[in-house]
C-alpha cells in the first residue's frame, strides 16, 4: 500500500498559488482579496476561519473577516453581503456555516455572486458541475480529484463508489467522478447492501462522518481508498471513516487522517480564490 500524502501535495499547490498571486498583484497593482463572513460565535467556525486566514496570508491573498453579531437582523446581514458582492477588491466571499437559526442560509448564500462563490455552493455553480461545465467546485471533492490526478489514478471506465450524498461532499464528488468518465455509484443511509456495493469499487470514497465505518471486508483487493471523514475517536484523537490499520492491508493507495484530504480542502479554497480573481480581470 502506498500512502497518499495530502500535506505534501497541498504544500506543492500552495507554492504554485503563491506565484500566481504574485503575478496577479504585479499585473493589476492590487492583491487578490477574500472576505470571510462569520455570523455568531460557533467555536468550530472560529477555528476554521483562523486556518483559512492563515492559509491566505501564506500564499499572498489579502483576507478580511467580517464578524457579525449572532442576533443580527436578516436585513442587516443581507446588506453586509450585498456590500461585499459589489466591492471590486473582493474576489471571493465565504459565508461561514452554520449561521444562527433565525437566518436563512440559502437566502444569504444566494446573495454571493456566482463569480465570487469560492466555496462552489451556489445553485448555479452546482448546476454547472452537473452539466459538466463547472468553473468553481466545492473544495473538498475538488481536493480529492487533485489527489487522484497527482497520484496518477486513472478514472476512465473505472468503478467508483462514493459513500455519502451531502451537498458539500458526496454529491459534487459523484458528479466530478462521472465527469471524469468513471462509472459511479452513490451510497447513503438507505442503501440496501452497502458492503456489496463497496466491494465493486476500484476507487472507494467515504464521506460519512463515522469512525471505523469502512472496514477491510468492504474493500476490494488493490482498491484506491479515499477517506474524507473527520471524526474523533473515544480518546478525542482525530480520525477518518476508514479503519486504517486493516484497510491498509487491502488498498493500493490510501489517504491518512489527518494529512490526507483535509489539507487539500484548504489548498483548493485558495486555488478557487486565485482563479476567481484571475477570471475577474479577463
Ligand atoms: P453529512 O452531511 O452528515 O453527510 C453524511 C452522509 O453519510 C449522508 O449522505 C448520509 O446519508 C451518509 N450516511 C450516514 N450514515 C450512513 C450509513 N450507515 N450508510 C451509508 N451512508 C450513510 O456529512 P458531510 O458534511 O458530507 O461530511 C462527511 C464527513 O466528511 C464528516 O466526517 C465531515 O467532518 C468530513 N468532512 C471533511 C472535510 C475535509 O476537509 N476533510 C470537509 C468536509 C467534510 P443520508 O444522506 O441518507 O443521510
């Protein structure tokens, strides 16, 4: 089994992006700009936002965080997003989810113009992906595709099984694999014989959110296994969905957690921001 080193690939991509960000600044006399909107005090969001800001600094993207109070009126949150939407120095806007329950996340997301939707969550961007005309794709599945590419995993005609169908991971993941000519099966909590489905997979991608969910008896000999899950084990240690120790005996390529898909999500966010800025000046 060969380990997929997401940390190393992400570092390589950040190096490439640093050069693109520098070239943008030289050509247009301004930095690439990302705005992150955080509403309320969700503790996990604070950590995610800090990591994103640090990553932006690392590649030379100027980032700003707009912190809005948890009890903000919907109309005020909407005006704040509209202001960022109109700002020519902001090339990407992230609305950190979840938002407080009195706000409508879909309504707020719809105020981010498609060209600044660097998370790829807008209905238009998801529609374009479904039509195989994607410009901006959700960062986590895009990161998985980049790992498969950089590890020379050929997808054409291969059988791919995705466990999970969320709008941010499983669903766009399945569309990307389909667009890359794989034969794709999407499994979810209503799937009848999950083990049998998984055993057909040349490429198995798990995005469920349960530790030790994928065991060795669900993996075909020689399969490529990508673990998107981010869970805590009973000792509080970060782990994925895949039982790493048993599955490593079967898989030909396997992502660890941490150090697999996670670092790629951030790298793809940065790449989406750089690409959005470059497109805006075309
Ligand atoms: P989610 O919205 O909770 O979706 C989980 C999916 O798993 C659902 O589609 C669900 O099916 C399916 N599922 C649950 N139990 C199942 C079962 N017993 N058999 C088959 N399918 C089952 O989660 P998510 O947002 O997609 O995230 C998935 C995992 O990826 C989480 O651990 C999350 O932390 C992680 N994640 C990691 C990154 C990263 O950067 N590495 C980024 C995003 C997410 P139904 O649709 O039928 O309910």
